[in-house]
């Protein structure tokens, strides 16, 4: 199946650009402005409640949108004022709390591995934010962000139909490609969405920012969960999710090897931080949340660590499920290798085994470099 890349906005088009305060979104806005588009910058205001005080003077620091958003809002407003771009702040606090923060905590309590960035894109950035823009009476032709991805449409119709919907294709920069985080965005939201950085590499974007004197050229790369930042997952969870000590058990012998601070802090395949003695390393191969036990093994080839068959839940297709005969590939984590697979209903079958596939993480399905959708690993 052939796909045609969608043209970027033209001079005179009105474009809403999601600004986070980072180099990618500011370069996106500037490129469109210099092209002659009528650019409107918008930033999400999303943190609800007080920011907790953490030990050792640490604080929650945003890497995309987070608790210290007031600093980024001030920088975005300054950028827009300097470049003649109207600027709005859109309040999405309630939806962010419900769909991202509450979900994040609930998944950890249940012993699963959440991905809040995927949830945020689906419900907030390409959901509540766009609803907020419409409520403010802003008419626009396109919504653009600094994501590394591309919008394409099928040349001859999708799944042997006449439909030519907007689909998400992988970016030119394979290292920065962000389609994994976008697979649950709806077709309705994608109809007017474009990603101007899809054909750029990250070094090229930084060079553009530097050449135009943008302060964001010097900003560090955004990494990790936005509301955790440089604090560390364990410290963040300790503030919001109750945990209690339990046993770390050798899965093969049944011997109790040590104690843990809380099963919520451990993920499948984890090697570091177990503190169960010297010698060969142990790996987390499972946990029982009801018994509050963590199971480990020294055998990296333990059957519990490797999967070829994966059950999926909450399947989401951007525009219809693929046919079982289609050549499909799956990505099971951001920057993970695209692996050949077959999909039969809600069952995913890999041609090669994959290590440490944890319940709660996403399996994103591709065909020919185009993201079709995917589902949540059920078990």
C-alpha cells in the first residue's frame, strides 16, 4: 500500500501551534511564521493542586509539560511577543488530572507499567486542548506540534475501500520518531493535524534554533515522564501511592532472598536495585500484587522473561483494523525495534521472542512505516 505525504500549511493558513517551551515547538512555530502562516501559539495549563516538597531540596521538574509550567508559559509568551504571534493558555487541569495523573497512579497500584505520554496525547494534547481552543472561538486550518512524525494518506484507499484518511507515518529521524506515543490519537483529531518537523533531524532543528537566536537551542533534551522529571520514579510514587515492604523470592527455589520497599517499584526485567546479594545478577521475572511479593531469577532465559504471544486489551485503530494477512510490525516500547508479527483478533504473535513485555505497556502496530494503532498488553 502506498501513502502520500500531506503538504505542510501554506502562506495565509491559520495554524494553531502547541508550545511547550522546548526547541521543537518553538522552531515549529517560527518555521510556519516565516512561511507566511497566521500562527497562534497555545500552551496547556495542566497541573492541579500543590507541588509536593521532596527530600534533599529536589523538585518535580517538567520535561514536556509539568508542575513548573509557569516558567515555561512565561518563556513561551516572551517568544510569541518577540515574533508577533498571538498567544493563549488553555486550562486542561481537570482532564489531565483524571486521564493522566489518576491513571498513572492506578496502574502502578495494580502492578502494571503505564505510559502517561500516550494517554496525554490521546486525551489531552489532541483532545482537551483542541476542545479548549474551540471554546475560545479560535478558528484554524491546521493544528501543528513539534512531534517527530508525519501525516500521510493512502494513495488508493485503505483496506480495499475508497477511504483516504489521515494516518501517522514514522519520521525521517528514526531516533527521535514519536509515533509510538501517538497511536491512540483519533482520526478526527488527525484530520487537521500536521507535524512540520517530520522531515527534519534533531540536529537540524537545533541548528535552526541557534541560527535564529532562540534560547531553546540551549535547552536540554526532554526526557522521561513530564511530571516526574529529575526526581526519580520511586521518589515520585512514594508521595502519591502507598507501598509496604514484602518478600523478594527466588522463583526457582522458593527461597526468600530479601525484602523490597513495595512491589509497585519493580518492573519485569529489572536488574538493578534488588539488593539480594552478590554473585550473578538477579532479574525480576514477576510479581504478585495481592501477596505483595516480587519474584526474581538468575536465569536471563527464564521463560517468564520472554514472550512470543501477547494478549492485547483496549485496542485502538486510527482508521479500522488491519487484515490478518497484512504484513505487520510491532513496537513494544519507545525506540524499540520494529518486529514482524501477526495479529489475530486481540492476540499478537511475534516471529521472534521479546524480552520483558510488561502488562500495561503499549504494543503499537505498523504497516510499511505507517502507524495503524495498537493496544495495551493485558498479560
